[in-house]
C-alpha cells in the first residue's frame, strides 16, 4: 500500500499548477481533446501530479476516443481509490490517487480486454515519466 500524503490546502496551492490544483483538489475536469496526454503514447509510467505515486503504465493506455487519456488497468491494485460520484445527476465511479486522495477522473465498464474497464483520467492529474 502506498504511503499516505497529507498536505494543507496552502501547500497544495503552492506546489501544484492552477489547473492541477483545480482537478486534483477541487474535483475539476479539463477540456476534452485538448489536454496534454490525450494522444501521447510514449513508453513510461504515469504518476500522480500531486504526489508522484505510480498510477498507470503506458502499455495499458489506449485511444478510447473519449477526449482524455484512457487506460484499461491501474499500475497496481493499491494505486487507486474509488468512490461513487453522484454529481450532475448521474452515478459514476470516481477514481482518486490512493496516496494523496487527488481526483483523477472516472472509471467506466466499457473498456477493452482484458479488463473491460476504461479509466478516463485528466491529464492535469498526471505526469509522464518516459522510459
């Protein structure tokens, strides 16, 4: 299990870009199709932009056409936390970084094999460490 990262709101504001703060700490969503990693398929590891925890690996990334980076599997069973999101009059499964609690995006049951899952993630919540 990743170690828990706890910071004050002031520390998060100071350390994150305004867009990363809005997404990670205020559960924002960036615009589709114009975000940094939507069409990036370089080899590497996608880490949490807030705390650096490894969240996804490039070999599980695919072009879902949804407008945000999509992955079919997290880097590890303990990388993400999930909870039900009932905002905007719908029920979805929100995914967060298990270490810092930052909002990443949502997971949907319409992805490819082998998992059938689509982790639809905001680029602002990620940092790609290319290999």
